[in-house]
C-alpha cells in the first residue's frame, strides 16, 4: 500500500507539473498573440508613410494571411487634472496612442473592455480614448473624463525642440495639443508595457487630427502560425524596400524566451520524480524478499525454476506500479478539474500576466507519464526479482 501510494503521488505530481507548465505557456502565449497582430510591416525608424491600397492588396494576396489592416501610433504625454485638497493637481505619464480601424478596435475591446462602451456617444468633444486599467489607476482616469494629449508636431523632433534660440511661442507651436475623452477602460492583464502605456483610439480620427492619410504600418494575422517566419519574409520581398517586418514572437522575445526556459526544466522534473518512483518500487520489493525469504526457499526446494520465481516478483511489481499509476492519473485529473472549476490558487497578475494557475489537460501527457513510470519501474524491478531467484534453498530455509 505504501508503494502504491508513493507511485500514485509521484505520478500525480509529474502530471500536474506538466499540466501547469504547458498551461502556463499556452495561456501567456495566447494572451500575447491576442493583444498584438501575428506580424507587423513597418518602415525603418518607425517612420510614417502613406497608406496605399496596393500595399494592403499585396499583403492580403498572400495565401497565409487571414486579415490585414493599417494602424497609426503616436507618442504623447497624457495629462489629467484632478481636484485635491491643495487645489488642482496634474498627473502626467508618457503613452502611445494606437489608432486602429473600427473592426480591429471592436474585436480588441470585446475581449478586454471592463468599463465604458464601444458605441458611447455624447456631446463632449475630443478624441475618443480607451485607456488600460493600470494607466487609469495611476492617473485616476474615469470614463467620461477629459484629458490633455501633448506631443511633438509632425515637423518637430525632440532635438529641434530644445536646440536653437526658440522662444516660448515657437516651442508651443511645435507641440501637438489635443483634448481627449476617456470612453472606456480595458484590462488585458499585461500591466507593464501595455495596460500602463498603450491607449486605443480610432484610426481615422487620429489621422484627421494629426497625420492625414499617414500610417505607422500594417497589422496582419495568419492562418498558420508555423509558417509565420516564412510569411514575413515573403511579404517583405513582395513590398520591397524600405519595408521590413517582424513577428509577435520577435516583438515579445523576452517573454517567449522566459516561457522556453520554463519548458526546458520539464525533463529534469520528469527524471527526478521518476527516480523517486523507481527507488520506491525497488525498496518495496527488497523488503518483500526479506519477509518472504523462507517462502522463496520452499518454492525452490519444491522445484520451482528461478525464472518463475523472478516472474512472481515481476508480476508483483507490475501490479503495484499499475495500481499507483491508475490512482495517480485519477488524482491528477480530479485536482486539475477542481482547480479549473473553482480557481483556488491565485497568482499576482503583475508578475505572471494571469490571475489563476493555468492547467492544460493533455491526454498525451497522461499517457507518456503512465507508460514511462510503468516501464522504468518494471525495468528496475528486475534487480530485486533476480536477487529473489538467486537465493539457494538451503540458505533461504535456514534464515
């Protein structure tokens, strides 16, 4: 019973480890892919360029491209005014306002919008903005609140702004000053680098206010992610210089490398837990041999062949390992379903990008673990089985 319980616990622990590692990688990967397009096409140094139908047609003509759309990104300092005990208080933070087409905004906000509405309309003038939850908390933003966007004009740069002998009027004329209205608050779970930095707006509205007919690049999603690197190269070759492209895996390379690192320790976990199970079955059989030494000697004296004595212990090892593996599978599946249903184990979303421990129930993991534990326990059970078969009748009966 102790051996069965030991193998069951080891098997369940191994399956749960694989389920968590695979579930975590799958959840974070899916979230990153859902936040950003599978690939982007831009000009060098993030230069703006004119949106042309021919370019979009060349992109969508690729057989692996599912959807494609232009976008415009512009950097601002977002300023919000609040009334405090000491009068008006201004809070400021650098942000990137990302202009998306109506369909792209609708898809994104349908997934992540927490307050506000996509179709909100009122008499308040200003660019409709959708801020991240973290940014809203930092600047005390509320739905319907007016904010100020301060950015460099299309003909200005940071170097030009501080160089020369410009007076205050020239400096202010070099800035883009615009009023925005918070129409909604979204929450993706990526609190750093997205929810605290990216503000969603309408592409056409952003173009009309700042850069008519200009875009930052094209977002595109593919049908087959395995062909993504090749698709990017094909599009860049089709569009020609100065276009270049990169994938979502390259954009979030540090996070995907982090996920790979977690997957790389999986073999070590498998080996460690399997060794525990192997030594468990060996020690159990050796204790059994010590307890049954006289019975082994009796069977040998009655003419039972050493090979058949060995097979008795191999059968015992098979039954013990089979019972442990079956119980371990049931235990792992039960715990996984229970956690998926009630989400008892929470995670700090700021660090892990997800609120709960993710579990991915893969039948292949269950099968591989079960077969591996069974095979290894039977393989190493051969050692105590041979010891039992090698006992001499006289020695065994005299013990």
